[in-house]
């Protein structure tokens, strides 16, 4: 059996997303969708771009904090530039890993930061975000398991998210014992050694507990902003979805984004929105449009990174300000 060429996967993914969206539009009632869309309040919808800008700034602040742990101090504008332009170029790559690579390359190219230091801080940024998201999703799913009739899916989500956090910290705490036992041969051993090398690079962050607490605090604020995005889009469509359910559902939806079956939020994510909010009586046409507008706003914001890149010369500095690692 012939293998499918790797370059065809993005095309197949695009076909899947477009097909799924078309199916949902037809199934939901196009006329009802259009009637709801005609009522959109542009000023309220534009608030989403304000929250997306704040979110990008908070993520850049977190990135800057982690860079300081590595002994590099950069202006926020420089980091924000690398984050936004990296998001733009990463959009054209097949996975979120491509976005991460684009971001640390963008930072390393315009400064004298070592590629390894930049890469480690990007990975650390993702780990912090994932841990905070898993905790929030676990707590949200626990609350939903108590509140809604369909309890089993939320019980499983809560158990998976919270046990994942426990397993992570157990592995991290006992990493030296695991290192001694993880002896393999051939190529597998080389891969294991690279993983442990990455773990060793993370040790510097253990020495900066107060700063890491700030980074985690910002990560939770970012999740609040994600929920506010949905809330203001719902207000722009004159929806009456209780804000409590938005805050409970959004961490679970964010966890689902880790499965790369959507493109810029389009595709399976709309189905997840419809399925979850149907449990609390929200009309499918209403929540479908909210999810599409959310994905559209995110896509426009990412495309804006390309415009930032075009005018990026004004953001450049000759080299970063370096200092010894924080004590």
C-alpha cells in the first residue's frame, strides 16, 4: 500500500475542514444563521481584537520573564514583535510546533540570543500554559459534571486533566531516578538523551519561584481573556448565554484545540462549541456563529502579524541587553 505524500496532508486537512463547515451550515439552517448574523454589533465584536492584543502582550510578558531567568533582558516591544510575527509565519505550517519554531527563530534572528535559549523558553511557555489550562479544565469539568445531566464525559475530562497534572509533577520530581532507569540502545537512547538534555535546561526555572508564580498568574489571566472574547461576541449577536457557562466551557474547548484537526480554529471546533452549549439550551445556530466569528477574529489577528512584519524595521534593536541569570 502506497503512503500518502506528507505534502498532501495539509490539503486533505483543508478539504476536511471546508467539508465539515459546509455540512454544519446546511444542517443548521442557513436562513437562521443569516438572520442572526445581520444583527451583529460591530463595536462589541471589535472588543475581541482588544482582548487578543492584551493576550498577546501577556504571553510576551511571560516569555520575557522566562528569558530573564536565562540571563537575557529584552524590551517588551521586541518580544511582542517576535511573538506576533512568529504566529503569522507559523500559521502556514502544519502544526502548533511550527508556530513555536517560527517564534523562537523570529526572536533569535533579530537579536544575539542563542537559539537554544530561545527554544527552551518557548517550550517552557507552552508547558506553563498547558498546566494552567489542564487545572482550569479539570475544575470546570468537575463543576459541569455536577450541574448537567450528561455527567460521564465531564467526569472523564476532569479525571484526565487533573491526573495529567499529578503525573507531570511526579515525573518531574523523580526525574533523576527515572533517568537512571531509562537505559536503551541505538536511536531510542539518543532520543532519550535529547529529552533529558531538555529537562536539564528547565532546571534554571526552578530557581525562580516568585517569577514562575507571576508567569502562572498571567497564564490564568489569558484564559479569562479567552472567555471574555466569547462573551463579547455573544453580546454582539444579542445572545443571552450566561457568562458562567462560557467560563466553564472555554477551558475544555481550549484543551480540544490540542488535537490538530482544525485550521485556525475552523472545523471541528465549531462542532465542539455546538455540542457543549447544547447541553445548557443554547441554539446551535447561535453558538455556531459565535465560534465562527471567534475563529475569524483570531485569523485576522494572526494575519495582522504579517503587517507588523512588513513595518518591522522600526522595532529592531542592534542586540539584546544581557545580564547574569536571576538569583
